[in-house]
């Protein structure tokens, strides 16, 4: 009997606890909804006030003291800041300074205990992109939190603070791949201003590490400054790390220019097939007919990837397709296979079959179809 009573008490207690938890959840959601609704109302009111100030700058803005600590005001300020340029942006910067928004966010970034608090401050500084916060953002490029480091770099890029370029580039060596790639995105926003700091970093560090220089080289390629071609040729000639050389070859192909052709053609002598294959692709991206002789010879390379890339590159160069048709009659079976595959990839086989049926086939069409049929016969 006592056991039955005990079970009954336990069941009642469990149900009561469940009911209490459910009630707490309902109350918590209701409170959160009210807080969220109130914050949204304040944000809308702040946006209206700020917009009115920008439209009628002679009217003074009256706000409560400590408004810089209100997340709703910060959100409104960011929304308005991202929608204006020129004089209106300058007027808004005056309000940022007047109400101490930057200094408040900087203080939270420096002294906040919670990551969410510090991250919100970093995001605010990045979004506002006020140059008065540049020194704080540079200071926290080495922050213990990777997401904060990324936001600081992003903010410096948004404000175009060129003195920060060297500081961001120097972080390449110590960063994780994810953060390093985000830093690279920021440097691209600086454009050509980042070219020489990146080149200096590559020339000094490619002897000691690969990941940082590889990212820097790819960043140069994305920026697209042709002034980087000559320094990259020097790096290609000096570097011993395979990843650095591969990235440099790829960058030279993207940046193009006649200066890159000779060093890329010389690379076909390299014993590493990866280097030769990457050079073949790079020459195709440059697209100069002067690249064709090296690519034609590379059709007989011992490595399949080199042959494949060389044939594909010839399809991108004026007169290169004719060389592929010539290769179909080569004594080298590997060259014939590479040429046929490249021609098939660009639709030459389909076009040749169509012209065969219409009676408009050329000598090249007959050569290509005969080769394809001979291969089908051998396979069957």
C-alpha cells in the first residue's frame, strides 16, 4: 500500500513538474515576443528619426542618453548607413561620433566577457565602417576569436583603410585556412592598393612556408593587376615548393600578358607532371598563338593530364583546332587520343556527323569521323 502511494506521489510530482516547465516555456516565449516586438518598434522609430535628420539636417536629433547601448538603435543606424552614400553618409558619421557609437562598440569589443557581446560589437564596427574605429579593428586582427578577426578585417576593407593592408597580409602566416581565405576576400576589396604588399609577402615567405604565399598569389590573380606578372615570374623561377609554383603558374595564366608566355613554355621541361599540366592550362587561358608550338609538342607528353590539358588549351587558341586535326594523323597514339577527346569536347564530332549527312563535310570532318570509327572498331 505504501509503495502504491509512493508511486502515485511520484507520478503527480512528474506531471506537476511537466506542467511547470510547459508554463515556463509559454511565459518565456511570450516575454521574448514582447521584447522582440518592442525592439522592432524602437528600431523603426530610430530609422524614421535618422531618415528625417538626413532629409532635414537643420533639425536637431534628440535622443536619450546612452542610446548607443541600445541594440535597436545600432541596428537602425546600420540599416540607414548601408542605404546612403556621399554627404548623407558623412552626416550620419557625425551622428555616430556625437552619440559615441564607435567608442561604445570599441569598449564592448575590448572589455566584453561574452563572445556574443564582443562579436556584435565587431559586426557593428564593420558595418558602420567609420574610420575612427580603424585602430581598434587593426588591434583585434589577432583576436582570440576567429569570427571577430574576420569581422575586423571586413570592416577595414569596407572603409578602405589602406594602412591596414600590411597588417592583414602579415596575418596570412598564422591564420587557419578559413580565416585566411576571408582575409583574402577583404584584400580583394582594396584592389590594386594591395598588390605590392602581397608581392612583398610572397617574395619573402615562399621559401619558408606554402599556405600563406599560395593564398597571397591567388589573391593577386583575383585582383587582376598586371603589374604582378613580372614579380610572379621571378617567384616561379625561384620557388621550390610545388604548391607555390602551381599557384604562380595559375595566376600567370589568369593575369595573362605576353611576358608570361616564355617562362610558362620553359616550365614544360619540369620533371613534375603537375607543373607541366598546370602550365598547359595557363597557356590556354592566355590564348596567344605563340603558345601553340609548345602545346602541340606537349600532346606527346608521357603524362595523360599534360596531354589532355594541352589539347584542351589548343581549342582556345586561334589555329589550335587545326593542329588538333593534324594530330589525328600523328604517329603517336597518345597524341591522337588527346586530340580526338578535345575535339569531341568542343562539339566537333557532332558537327562533323551533321555535315556528313548533308553532304557538306570537309576533309577535316572525314579525318575526324574515320578516326572515331576506327577507335570504335578497336574497342568492339
